[in-house]
C-alpha cells in the first residue's frame, strides 16, 4: 500500500518516463471498472454513472461509453457543467457524448431505479470537507442505491487516513488503480470501500517497487513463513509450552477460548493458571492442563516451565489480577498481553524481553493516554507509537488490524468481518498469537508470529461466517483455525 502522493508519482513516471499515454491509462481504468460491474453483477442491465470533475470523472465517462457498447442501459449524471471539464476528462466526456450518450441532472434521478451506481465523483485528491451538492449526492447514493462501484476510491474518503470528510460513498466494490491507497484499508476505509479490486493498468511493476511502501497486506505467505511443515519426528515439547494466565473470578470462559485457540494453532502443551474456583469450568477442554493460583508466588514453577506466557483474557482488574501481571512482567519470558493485562501494563517500567500486545481501540487509547478518536484518526501512527513506547510488537485490532514494531514495515489485514465483533473473539486471537509464537524456534520472531496469527484469526472468522455474520460466536472460529495453520 502507498500514499496518495506516491501513487500520483507512479502515474507520472508511467506517463513521463515510460511514455504511456495518459488517455490510454484512463481507458484501462474505465475498462477495469466496467469489468467489475459486469463480472460482479451479471444480471445488471440499468447502470447509473455519477461524475464530478477531473480524471475520476473521466474514468466515469469512459466507463459509461464502454458499458453502453456492451449493451447496458446507461444514464450519466454530472454534478458540474461539462463545459468546464479539461484535458483527458473533457476528451472522455466528449467521446461518451459522441457515442450517443447524454448527461442528466442528478436531481432528476433516483439511484434506486438502477441496478448499479458507479461513483466517479471525487478522486484521491480530496483533502477538504465535502459540502453542498456533492455531499447531498453522496447521501442520496448511500440511502437509495441498490449497489455501488467506486472508481479508485469511494468519493469523500481521505486517500491516506481512511476518514470520511465527513461523508463518503459506501461502496460494495472499489476498483483502485496503479497502487493500493492506504486509506482503503485503515480507519473507516474498510467500511466504505467494500471489496477492493486492484488493477495496475499494465504499468510495469518496476515503477511501484521504486517507491517505499507505506504498509503491506498480510497474506497466507505470512502464515507459511511462521508455520512451516513439522519434522516427521516432532514431539509435543518441541511444539511449544504456553502458560496462559487467564480466567479471573467468575470468568473461566475467556481462558477456555484462549487456551483452545492456542491448541488449535498447534502449540504442544498448554497450562492455564486461573483464579481459584474456575478449574472445573476450564476442565471442559480436557487437553488443557489447569491449576488454580491463589497468589502470584504460585506462578513461579509454571513460569519456569513455559516457553511463552500469555496473560489477560478474563483476568479482571482486582488485586489478584494486578499481582499476576506484575509477576509475569518480571519473569523474563516472552509474553503476549491482552485485555485486562493491558490495563495494568502502563504502571510497570520493566518490560519482557519479547512482548506482543493486542489492544483494541479503547485499550490503545489508554496505553497512549489519548482519546479513542485520536487513535482512529491515524491508526498507523498509533500502532507505531504504542510499539515504540512499550518496545513491543503491537497488534492494533479492528477493521484493518495493523501490526508493527517500532521500526518494521506496517502490516495490515484486509480479511475478517463484522460478525467477529462479539465477545470472546479477542481471546481467541490471544490464544492463536501465543500458540503460533510458542512454535517459533527463535524467540525473536515475535513479529512473524503476530503477523501469522492475525491472518489465521481473520481467515478463521471469515470461514466461520459462511452461514452469515450475525449470530457468529467466538467458539465458531476454533475448528477453522486448523485449516489456516496448515
């Protein structure tokens, strides 16, 4: 993924240094958009294309002409006087008009009367709030359109930060060109962008590789890197020993979910240290070894035994929980910290030698002593600040989960779904992170483990949502984990 400025620079290199005609690139963009409309909505016949100004509008006019040639019933609306168009956009508009097309005022149109609406209003250059007719048009599209395809970026979305300014088109598909813009994958971007389809416009790959990426997308390659095939003579002690400190008073469920996830991720041995009284509930998972721990001294032999300690799920915020966190932080073992453990973490100056922390937005705000709004304003920067402050691998959860260390490239997960916004899925992630991390031959591979775990968690969530997102529960992910760690 790249900044908007760098994608523009790539475009300029293609035109000015490689000699690729700018109008040819616009034609390729329009054709890519038309292909998405035709492929993703095969029964669609009535097409509405809403154009603004600049090259984004030019893409729209050429798409309208191409769709018209393919037999679509096309209506084009322009929010500006087309006589004010210049350059390639003016040429594209004229080509559409010369093909027999017409432009109609949007005020006379109901998007609900069309099968698909194509958004070609505002491109990636937007940096100020959307107002007036453009804002009103976006609102009508969002409330009335049956399906929406945005060209390059949903109109009204900031191309770098992923913020709506303050309104943005809510697209089902976004066809983005030349380079993937960071704003499509962070902040509010995933909610507005729908499914992102990328097209390079046949610009050679050497153009983009000359620029420093702002972030990268996670993929199954990350899981393969951290989880290679096991040796034929592998035994459980070689596959990682995890101590899970979880399950405070009255909260054994979180420990069961996290421990089960660590097992499904492939860890060889799991011991759960829980609050007295929770043993029987945790024993419902017979593969988990469980020990009640009344005071922190009782953790010492368990900490000596483990390769990795994971702490936080269902821990609580009482004196017992604080003692557990204090003992684990000072144990000198690689650690995964989540949930209530993050509540106590800022008060300790000591840090484990290798630390992975997995905050959601609210927990991230507390770790940095800022508002949740400021975290969402720039999730990339927030993740980097947390990792730097706590000398940790930070996994900033949410739509477009971000993973980084203080000096690594940012990694972003574009998988997962809203059905995962339910109690316990964070505990499952903690377990997967710990389970994957425990299998690393080198304890310094915390970043690789976190990247792999985030990918596996998201993919398991997507598979678990096959029968629908609403009603998905955290334990639905557990069986699916196996497919993505293999």
